[in-house]
C-alpha cells in the first residue's frame, strides 16, 4: 500500500478513535446525569408514595424511611434509625414477625407478607399489612431488606363495622330476643314472637292468643298496662321506653323497658296496639351493683371511721337485697377468734363482740373460703355431716360470702332471713361476692396505709435513736473525760504546790466524772442492745423489797453526800415476775434521777401495791419537781432535754428512755406526776407474781 494511502487511513482511524473517545465521554456524562435523574425520581417516588417504605439492614434497623412511614409511626427518620422494627412492633406480634424476618435474612424465603400491629410513638396502635423482601446487588448478593407498610386501621374499622351490622341483621332474622306483641282493642294478645312467649312462661306463641296481662301478672302491673294501652288507643300517641316493674302472679319480679304504639289496619283505622318490651332485669341488677360498688369506693375514701363505713356498707347492700339481718365478721388468725365488726338483727342480740371460733355457718365460710347459700335443707345437710352447729335463732335462709385478700379469708359478710326461704338467690350471692371484692380491696388499701404509717413511724424512731446515740457520743460521753483529763493534768503538773484539800477535791471530781461515765456507758450499752434486739429477756420471780435495798446500798454514798434519806416502804411479801437485769436498771435509773433532783436534806421513798395482775411501784422524791413543759419532754427520743441537778449534776435523759422501754417490754406502763417545787413521783407497773 502506498504511504499516502496508509497515512490517510491512519488519519481516518485516529479521527474515528477521537470521535469514539468523545462519544464515550458523552455517554459517561449522560449516564451520570441519567443515574442522578433516576435517583432523584426514585427518592421522589419513595418520599411521596402513599404507602410506608423502609430499607432495613439485617439487624432490622430502618436505614431509610419515607415521609409516609415516619408520619404513620410518628417517629423521625433519625429516631427510626436508632431502633429496630421490633421496638415499634406490638408485643404480641414481635415473636412471629421476628421469625419471618430471620428466615428472610437466612435465605429461607425471598419475601413474606404479614398482618401486624405497630405501636406509634404516642402509644397508639396502628394496624398494617407489611410486605417484606430481600434486595440483591448486581452480583446477586443479599444487600438490604425492603419493606412496604400499608395502613389498614381504617379499613379494619370499616370491616368490623360491616361485620357487626351483618351480625346484627343476622340475629334479627334468626329471632329478636325482645318481646314483640300485638293486642286488640280489649288488650288481648293477637300475635307474639317466640321471645315473648318464652318470657311469659309459654312453650309456643299460639298459647298466648286471646289472653291478657291479667292472666299472667298480678293486679298492680296488669291494671297499669291495660290503662296505658287504652290511653294509646284513645289518644293515638305512643308510649316510649317506659320502665315497668313486672310482678307475676307467683311473686316473681322482672323489669322491662317497654315501647307501645297504636296499631292501624290498611285503611288507617286503629285496631289495637303494637308493643316491644326489653327485659332489663339484669341491667337493673348490674346498674345497682355498679352503683353499690361506686358507693363503696366513695365511702372508703370519704369515711375514716370504720363503724360508719360498715353502716354505709349495710345501707348500700340494703338497696340491692333484703338486709334486715346483716353482719360483718372479721377473723383474727393469730387469736383464732371472730370479731363482729358490725351486727344488725331482727331477733338475735349481741352478747359479745369477740368470741372463739366454733362451728357456725360463719366459721364454715372462713374454713372453706367459699360463698354459700344455705336453706333449711342445706342447713340440715351440713349439720348432719358435722360441718356446722346451730348458732342463734334458726333461719329460713342464710347467705355468706368471704372477704379475701389474695387467697386469705379475713372475714365474712352474711345476710339471713327468718321467714322467707326465697329471700335470696344465687344471683344475689354473685352480686354480694362482687361487692365483697370491692370491700376487700378497701381493707387491703387501708392495711397498706397502716403498714406504711407503721414503717414510717419505725423509721422515724430509728432516726431519732441514731440522733440520740450520736448526741450522747459527741457531747455527754465526752464531757466527763474532759474533767478527768483536766484535773489529772493539774495533779501531775502542780502536785507539790496543791494543798491536801485541793488534791482531795480534784480526785473527788475525777471520781464523780468516772462514775458518771461508767453509768452512762452502762445505760448506753443496754440501750444499744435493746435497740438491736440483742438483749436477753428472762423473767423470773423477784422480791421488790430486796431489789430496792440492793439499789439503795449501791447508791447510798451518792445520796449521803447530799444528806438524802433513802426509805424502803415496799412490803416484803410482794414479788414480781420480771427480767432481773432490766428491773435493776429501772430502779437504779429512777433512784439516781431522784437523787439528782432532790436538794440536800431531802428524802426518797419507794412503795409498791398490788393492782390486779400488776404491781404498782412508786418512786417518790421531795425534790424540785417540774412543770408541765418539762414533763411533756420526758421519755421522748425526739426531744433533747436534760436539766442540771440540785448539785449541778449532768444527765442525758437516756436513763428514763431506757426505763420506759424496759417497763413496756414487760407489758407495763410508766408515768410521772409532779409540780414545780413539790417533788416528783415516778410510777410504773410490772407483772405481779401471785
């Protein structure tokens, strides 16, 4: 080939290559623009789609969500990314939905559809249909999960309404439960439906034809119904939703809501009446029961006094059923006794409020924990089996229901009638059970309140005990040691310069401080053991006279320094049954306290008298006495009160607190009588030993 042709061919080839490169660049640009446009269109489609769309990772986190889904769930996209679909799925649907999702991730299925419920951010439930499928990349590798969520809440509501209307229509077609009847001008039945015949006690509607209300009901209701129908015929005005009390000839009572209209023939001439009656007996009972429950709850809130609460319960139940003979019995499991908290009876009188558990019907309900309706036959059966014995007057019928907290029976509500064996029915018993459950809840709430109050008081006492303990450690126990350290330092440094009188004075003060510290530590130790429950309690026979003499001997030197006479007036034959260490502490602290507040030359005497099952012991001093304000602060942890004695003796008040605790440990009492300047008498009681 000539060079010129070759060069020409080379030029054309290069030109084509340049054009190809240019075209390639144009294609790349176009591809990018097209991809951007497609992504933009796709994003627009996702955002404005009228269905929820989400792209999730394999853990179930929604990475991308559209506006529709965010609005449906009321979460932002950012909030949803922090959650998994399980977090906003109804708890009852989580397990099944998670299983399907995991199967999808594992490759066991390509997609699944599920009807489920979501929980919106505000807690509302959303019904939805979800279609969930796997997204693959171009290499057919699992990439993401795509979910379409359709809100079907309104659709389900409509479907539910349609189903309800269809069911209603079906029921109407099958047979209206209300009584429908047609009467002639003389108020005689000419046509009735099955429901009317059944309610009025007939097997077939035809049996009622030609009869009137007077053949079925008592005079009061039949006359009222006849007059209403004759008035409708006369005025041609309907009677709408009249509530009627239907009293049958056998005494049975039902309630009905009745609508009656004039009945015309094809010529517009009135030929009788048309009526529809709905039996509302159960509704009446339910309404009365609900009203009773409301009144019980209202009484529980507004009435603090339990006696008034019981009276209100009686009044409420009286509106539901005959309650002329009514009582509430409470069972004390620890004492094995029954307390009649409330009792009203036509014949029986209440000899005592509390009695040991026996074999009456009340005890039978407590033992079994079940409600029971007892007529004469049932009563005879239970007595023959030895389950119960007759208590009080024999009754025609007795009804009792247990009061329970959880499964524990703590009482019984009972009603009885002495004359009418049909006074109560099993329906009445069910009503009483329902009311009793509400009453039991009231008791439970009140018990809880009492428990909280008790725990609060215990906590308050513990805090006061802690404060008192720290106060004694910080101040009262520290002060005697300051005296001892100060005077001992003086003795060591100035011993040669001090006179014999000064040395004796310092030594005596150190001894007094040491004794004070010893007594305080002894009380503190006993009090600490008492508060932590580590103190022994071993009652034994103690002679009071000897106990007093022992403590007088122990404290006679302290009393002698102030010239105080110690007088034991206790009869030598009086013995008590008490813990020796505790009793010794009581006497020692009361005598020490009396010495502290008795001036020089005074006297302290102790006597004791038997009083029933207790010994009444008096510690009497001729001291300075105290006013009412001071007396009110004694025996109290919440008040830091301490007065200096007549010789400037110090104290903490702990001794009297300890006395009170030890006396009460023996089921005794302690109190004080005093007037300013007239001395003081501390009196306490301990169990006497006969």
